[in-house]
C-alpha cells in the first residue's frame, strides 16, 4: 500500500511532443471553434483545390517556357544585341575614335600646348617680372606716403570728432534720457500695474466661466455619447469581433491546410498525368521506334540505301572515267587536226639568242641574220 501511495503521489514525467503533432483542440478553445473548424476547412479545401491545380499547372508551364523558349530566345537576343550594337561600337571605338582621338591630341598639342608654353615662357613671365618690379619699386613707396598723409588727417579728425561726440552725449542725456526715465517711473509704471490687475481679474472670471461650461459639457457628452458607445463597444462589438477573429483565424488556418493538401493532391494528379502520358504516348512511341522503325530502318539502310549509294558511287566513277576519256579523246583529235592543218611545230628551246653557244659560235663564213641564216 505504501508503494502504491508513493507511485500515485510521484509526478508523471513530461511528454515531449513534436510541434507538428500537437492536438487539434488547443487549451482554451470552445465548442464554437471546434464546430466552425471542420466545415470551414472542407469549404476552403473545395475552393482552394482548383486554384492550386491551376497554380501548379501554370508553374509547370512557366518552367517549361523558361527552359524551352525564353532561355534560347534570350541567348539569341543577346547574340543579336552583341552583333548589332556591341561589336559595331567596339569596332567604332577601336578603329575610328581611338585613332581620331590620338590625332586630335597630337594636333591639340601642336596647336595649343606648344604655343601656350611659348607664350607663357617668353611673354607672360617677363611681363610678370616687370609688374613685380613696378609694384615693389614704385607703387609700394607711393602707397606708404599716401598712408602717412591719411594717418595725419585721421588724427586731426578724431580730435574734432571726440569734442562733437561729448557735446551730443550731454545734450542727449539731459534732453532725452532724464525726461524718459521720469515718465517711465511716475506715469507708465502705475498705469501698467493697474491694467495688469484688471487683466488678471478678467482672466480669472473668464476661467471660472469656461471651467463651469466645460464641466457641464463634459458630463452631458459622457452621459449622452460616451457611456452608450462604451456599452455598445463592450457588450456588442467586442463579442462580435472575437467571433469574427475566431472565424478569420480558422479561415486562415484552413487556407494554409487546404493549400498544403491541395499541393499534395496536385502533385499526385501531376504524377498520374505524367504516368498516363508516359504509358499512353511515350512508351508506345518508344516501343514503335525501338521495335518497328529501327529494324525497318536498318533493313532499308542495309537492303536499299547502301546498295543504292554504292550503285550511285559506281555510276559516278563510270561517268567521271567516261568524261575523262572523252576529254582525252577530244584533246588528241584537236592535236591531230592542228598537226594536219598547220603542221608539226618545232619545239621551242629556251636559249639565249643574243650569244650563240656550243656549235653555233660566230665565224667569218657564217651569218647570224634572219635572212641568211641556215
């Protein structure tokens, strides 16, 4: 009995569960949530399934278009762009603009830089030295003399100005400042204090009136508007909002589950269609190509095409030999006709006619002219 009591009092070990294997009904969910969840998921699944099928079909079509159409088209457009724009521009830059720029740089150096350097060296530098000498030797002493004269004139003017300023200060003090201080002390200050006391009393009265009116308006607004709106918010909108939040959350979760389940269904449908297309179209075509067309093609190649090609090559060789024989016969006939009509031509020896060699040396009894030559 003691062991049983100890086993009953011992806390149970925690159970570790995978996050994806949590129970469907979480803690705190009521019967309304459970009653809404299953119909909402069924309806959402029936709505989402065609959308997911269309989406997956569009994705497969887009991948096929990208692989079979857009990439080759992009490569072709890239090659065409290079051929139309890049290569002409490179040729223009390399064979036109660069030589033209070098020629313009050489011309600018010859026309602008060299004359400017000559002007600076032989005109501006001597002119600058001359101006410096003029400033140092002429203008500076003249300026010092002028400044000495101006300092003397300024000292005299300062003495006269100080006297005038002292007289004006005394007159201003006793004609303006002293009467102004007396007027501020004995007239403006009492009047200002009286006006300030009256303004404070008026402000206090206006504040009391505004406070009373504001308090009345506050309670009227609170009783007529705030309390009814608070009751509507607390007892109507908050419960409705909670119900709508539960419905919206369940619809969102149902959309997620339906999208995933529709993905599995779409994958299964795609695999089924792929297998159906393979066994209905691809495999028969492959079987026909392998079992029928390939042997027939081999038979046609071995029995028809190769003998025909060999016969064609033999005919070609015979035709070429016939044409060669005909050309040779024609050449011989033409040579015989020329020999009959013109006679046998003596072979032309490639020798120097200016100086005879060998047995044709010049002697006294022989002649080398064309008329008396043997």
